[in-house]
């Protein structure tokens, strides 16, 4: 399995390219701000042909380049229906002030072909098989993508040492805790976690040391609220 990636744009959102190997078709996960040059570099280096774009959620730092990337390659984008409206109106996922700051003079459109994701569905694309896990809390339509090879693309659900913020429209702290328990903590410790921001980690490392996971049932009390807590990367 070939997995390559880079942090895109001013938000440093991790964009991933996944393929069975060099010279094959591939899928692109979360093409954020100014992601196109980095994607083109990976495609050329590994001689890859994109088959689809997969989106972990609809925040602007993850979907900024989805329409041009899909349009240039005539490929579909996959997103959960609860976040689909953010493709054309990403300001809905931010506070009013932030939306005015980011989107003055900018317009966004859906790719020509959009497919909707559902919890538990298996995507078989470009020789890659990924299981979708609906994981709301950061946004209503947040999902993860899990490879049978023991790799989880966690989006902004789980980071190394932290979790996704829940203080933006559609966020909910109890809901993200439920998603963490249901989608992440049920996985083996050796599962590699490739998050939407920051370095990779493992489920075992986060189970042992992530302070936010201490809020799970049967564990010592964790943070009382997920709102406004520092140290969370991205939107």
C-alpha cells in the first residue's frame, strides 16, 4: 500500500494520496487550501492516476480545492450528506466573523459528481478498500476512513494528543466523545492514525496519553467541556 501526503495551505491540513502501489490508480483525501501543486507532485512522483476524492468533513480547510481537483481529473467527490451543504457554503461551518474574514469575494461550487457516504459502507476505489465510519461531533457529517491494513484516516476526530474542536456551528462535545469511543477506541492499539492535522500516531498511544480520551466511561474524569480548549489544530 502506498500512502503519501503533505500539509496543505495556511491551515496545514494533511492531504493524503492512497494507492495499491506506484503506477496505479489512487484516491485523494482532503485536498485543502492550495493543495493542487502538492497533489500533482505526488501523482508525478509515483505515476498515479486519481479515481476519486474523499472528504472527512466539510470544513473549508479540508475541502478548499475539491472542485478544481475533481474538475481537472473528471473524478467524483465523496462526502457525508450532513456536511454536503458546506461544499457550496463553507461559511456555514464557521462563526459569522470568521466566515466574513475567510470568504470575502470567494465563491465555492460542488464538483460535477458528488457521492454521499454512509456509516459502515465499504468503498472499493482504485484498488483500495476503505470502511467509512460516521463520526459526528466536530461536524455533523464527519467521517473516518479505515484501511484493512490497520490505518485510520481520522480527519479532525482524533489528533496526536488532542481531538477536534467542538465550538464551531454543528460541533458537539458529548457527540464527539461518543464517536471517539465507538469509532476509534474499539480499534487495536497498533492501528496507525493519520489525522487531519499534525503528526501521525496510534490508537494505543492515544488511549494511554490523550487527556481528552480520559472522559470516556470507566475512565477518570476528563475535561468538563470541549469548548475553547487550546492546542487543537485546524478548524
